[in-house]
C-alpha cells in the first residue's frame, strides 16, 4: 500500500507542480491589456453600463486572481452622469479559464460605491437600461449569457430622487450581497444599510428573476427588520402595466408612533399608537394596497376586517373592522377638557396637524367599548376625515343603560377648531350621563337627553367661550341631591324666621323633570326648567356660565298641598358645589312680626313710622302714653328691645 501511495503521489505532485508553473508563467505572460478589455466587455454585456476608469488598475494572478479598477464611473448609454461611481471595482476571475488565457468573471466587489437612482415622471429611471440588459442576458440561449453570479457591495451610498413627487431618500453604509447563480433562475439579495438613523437588515429573493425583470409573474419573498419596524412579504410580483404584488403581509412594531415618524408619515395626536401588529392578505396595484383577512392589533385592541390604502398624491385609508372589545382610553388620556387638578377649563392649544395630511373612511363595530370611565355595550362608529374635516357618527351605542346616537364634527381653520355636535340619549341613567358629559353630579333618575352644540376655538377654554346651541333633558322617577324641598318648605311654612337649618343636605325626589336651555357665547339660559315631585314642585329661571362653570339662577319651590306654600330661592356658585338658599325678603314678609317693619323701612317715613311699627309689633301702642317720666322712658327702651328680639 505504501508503494502504491508513493506511485500515486508522484503524478499528483507533478500535476500540482505543472499547475503552479503554469500560474507563474501566466502571471508573466498574461496580456494585461486584453484582460482589461475582456473584463470591461463582460461588465458592459451583462449590465449595459460603460466603464470610465480614472484611476489605476491592479492585476493579480497569485495568490488570488483578480483585476481592480480604481475611481470608476459606470453610466448607461445615452446618459452623461454616471449612475454608479465606485472607489474600487474588483472583478474576481475564474482560475481554470485563466490558465487557458480566457478571462471570465466569477464575481464583482464594489468598494464604497455611490449609486444614483433617478425616477422620471413616466416611471422610467436611469437604471432602466441596466434592468433591460440583465433581463436579456439572463434569458436561456442568449448570445452573451451572464458569466458572473454575485455582486458584493461594501460601504455603499444610494441617493434616490423622484422627479414627479420631488421626494428624495438616502441609504448609507450599505453592505449587500446580490446573487443570481447561473445554474438557477432565482435571485437573492441580503445585507444591511442605514436609513434615517436606523440600521436595517433586509433580504429579498425572486424565484424567477428573469420573469421578474421582464415584468412577468414571479415568486417574491422580502424581509425588513429594524428597531422601529419589522415587515415581511411572501407572495408573487409582476410588472406588466404597473407594479402588482399579491401575498401575505406581516408588519410588527413596538411603537406605531415611532414607526410612522421613522418612515416620514404624519403622526397622530399624542396618546396611544404603541404596540402594533398586522397580518393580512395583500393585493398591491401601483400605489394602492388592498388588505383582506386582516388581523390587526394596536395598543392591546384586536380587530378583524378589510382595509385599503392609497397614496396618489394624498394618503387615503379605508377600513371596515369588527372587534369583541375595544379600549379608546389611550387616545383620549392626554386630552383634558379641564385643567389638571382644577375646575377651570384647559387652555392648552389643540394640535390639529393630523387633520390635514390623511383622508380616512372607517367603519368600526365592537361588542364592548371603553372610553375613559365610560363603558359602552354594542357600538357602531363611523369616522370620515377629508380635507382637514373630521366627522364621527355613532349609529347606535349601548351606553348608560340606554341607547345613544349622534354625530361629532371638527373642521380646521388654521389653528382654530370648529366643532359641531349632535347627540341623542334615550332612556339613559341620568346620573352617570350628566356626571361624565357635563360634570353635574346632583341628578339621578332615567330619561332622554338631546344636545345640539356649536363652538369654535383653539383650546377647550376657547370652545366654551363661543358655545352656541341647545340642550334638553326629560327625566322621570329620580331625585335632585343637595336639598330636601319638602322638608325645607314645611319648616319654613311654620316658622319663616326660625332658620332653615342645613339647606344643602338631603334630596328632592321627582316624578317628572324638564330642562330646556339655550347656549349663546358660553352662557346657558334657562328656557324651561321644571321639577314635579309627589309633594313639591320647583321651577327655575336664570343663567349658567359655561366658561366659569357657575350658576346664577332663581327658582320657586311650592308644596303640593292645600296651603300652596311657595318659597323663592337662589342657586349660585360653582357647578360641582353650588349654594342654595331661600330668598330672605320672602321669609321676612311671611313673618307676622317682621313684615310690617320691612314695609316701613322701605317707605322711609322716618323715625315716627318706625316707632309706630315697633309699637304695633310689641302692643305698646294699645296703652295710653303717660307723661314723660323714667317709667315712660323705660317703656320705650323695652319696646326697642322687644323689636330687636323679634
């Protein structure tokens, strides 16, 4: 065996020696000018790009076979500016053909290339000739079929500009490997690049690269992964009259707000738009995307349905989604009508920029909906945003134990928001509804509420200052907390000047409640306010200031008894804790002892009239007046004391 190995090793060593001698001889005998021309011709035949070499040329056979061009510009036919400029372009050569003095490129390496892509208004680009040439040379049976299968890009830079939209983009620090093996019809590109301050890992592959370049149908797989966003597509692509893609689209982002900012899309107002995930069947035609079998998740909310997106000069999003449960709290958490920790209206200016960049048409239904403290049952909502005007419509919502319908609109005029709201609440819990909508916590019962309001302002405070419209409330079988009208009226009927005790305790039950107010420049004027209870009746007139959130009203409370006792009263102070007190003049008039004194004081008859009233009150006038004496003087003093005590 040892002798056999020796006999076999001798010819192998001889062959290696011959190969080594041939390589050395080739390095000395190679025609460098012919090598350069052959490599340039192959690059031109494969890519359609002409080489313009301004720097030196390095040729090596051992230990590696390559030719390097320094300071190279490549441009397509008929163009003056190079589409590609490379600091060093290296063509690695196939070894065996090189020994036979044939120069074939195995692969290319582009060091620090600067790539320029310009898209014309007609859809053509400065790289169209390159793509057409690649498609022609890769077809089976082509005269100059592609002879190298990989291009590596190191530390590259790509500048993109769209002449139609004037959009520009820059991709930096590009490290890519582009491969289309000659034994396969596939193409793959993998690598990394920097875009808008983020490092992006990407890959793309075509199952039939020739078909894809020719505009025919080809399988496509693409993946993009970065910190703000991950995107994957698995399907097919074609480009006959316009780009078309069909397949499964998957998008994932830890923060949709950051992803929109990174991609240059308009960001929504503050609040929400965090964790986002989408999986759908996508059909892309030109700049339009139709998504079916959509499963979308945003801020913990999950919905299913269909969506379409188009970007034909203006972004348009249409969607019809259904969900089991939705929570809108994150999107209103930063919006406060009232200033934090105070009862004053918030004066922070609105951010209305999100209303001017995107058109939206959405239909959304949910079995359960949460908006802050409000819990809604089955709800159907429509949202339409067009040309800076947002319109929300509630087809039907189960809320506050009843049904709500209505619409809400916002139109932007510079930094001012024009608001229009119309809502109808049917058979709702008045306490929950009035507390959450109007900040009134004194009302209970069930009833109907109709609201029609107009306002204009750049902040919540500006809106309430210009508030116009009307509101009506009809209720039944409830109560108004803060005072007990029946108990108070009966006590004051018996003893008008005895003091009402605590006027701000207890509650007044009612069988029927009617409230009709009209708003004008932030002032609510009572047109018809009546509270009809089993034992008492109350009517109110006056105004309430919405900007200051204060009452200035007067009313009359009366007993439903044979006496018909009536008591005027006053309601003043803040909405959340108003002061309610009887009219003092009416109480004095109902007092047999004090009413004559009040009349005399109003008549201003002088001291004689006051003295006469005091004498009538005390009964001193019934006795004949004695002569001036200490006893008479004492009687006058006693009369004064008695008047004071009464």
